[in-house]
């Protein structure tokens, strides 16, 4: 970017911020696309949800036992 193309810093800074935000958005989109590329297409079986629920209950129980 050529700073000389702007009359004042007040014109330059918003453009710089906009470009950096756009670059972050593009990076985030790329990371999400890569993450979704390997994601399963179908919903997991009920056993998966049962396992997650069991782990959550166990962790809650441990937290309660530590605070009591």
C-alpha cells in the first residue's frame, strides 16, 4: 500500500484497519473450510451423544466433590 496515495493519516488508518480485518476474515474462512473438509457429513450416532453426556456428568461430579 502506498501511503502517499492518502492526503492525511485520518484517511490512511481506516483503510489499513479495513485491510487487516479483511485479511483476518479470509484467514478465518480458510481455516473453517479446512476444518469442515474432514468433518463427517452425517450426524453422529446416539452412542456418541451418550458418551459425551456421561463425560460431562463425570466432570460435573468431580467439580462438585472438589468444592465441597
